[in-house]
């Protein structure tokens, strides 16, 4: 193989490695520098042959009151406030309030003013090892479950870990 072909092959291999490594670095940065909050969750414990062990999560903030017309897929934000060690919200806002702790997601369906809107934040699924999935299954319905998420400055969230009442 000629020197030029080796260089081209090396460049192709490095380019293929650069994308996944940069994406992994960005995800790690989000977890390292985001604001950590704790949300109370309502887990369900399905196991899927194709997706493995995972927990579907619903939050108190998954249903928000709204004073505005909301269309499915529209970005919705919620001003968060801390209550008894976890964060919660009540009202849907059309944009992220600046300078405040807020989480943003997408409306799951249309909503009329004075109603409630279902919001999906991208933190509704938690994948676990088989051992951790058994631990979660044993805890469901017996102790309160909390999800620790990291919030970015734009209101997007990423799951860091699950906690059970009394653990840290």
C-alpha cells in the first residue's frame, strides 16, 4: 500500500471516530455542567426483547395547566420550584423564562386555554442493567422513586440516575 493510500485510510478512520467521540463528549459535558434537580417519578417496569430492561417514567410535571392554546409538538416550558427536596411545576409557558430554573419539552397533543397539556421532556425512559432493573421492580409501589436530571441552560434535561426514598 502506498504512503498516500495509508494517509487517506488513516484520515477516513479518524473521521469515523471523531463523530461518536465528539457526541459522547458533548453528552458527558451536559451531565457535568448542567444544573442537577430531583423530580418525583411514577415508574412502570416493562422488559422488551428488542430494547432490553428499561423503565417508563411519568412525572408530576408531565401534565401542566395552560392558559394558552397549545398545538401538538409545540415547545412548552415550565418554571420549576423546589418543594420538600424535589422540583415541581404547575403551568405551561410558551418559552423558557430567563434567569429561572425551567424545563422544556414538547406537547404530546393539542390543548385549549384553561385545560391541561401533556408534555414529553425526553426523560421518560430509563435503561438499566438486568440487576438494576430487578432493584427498580422491587421498589416500584413500595417507596417513592425520584429521577435526578441535569438541566441545560436551554431547559433540556438528561437523566443522571434514579433514587429511591431514603437513598442517595
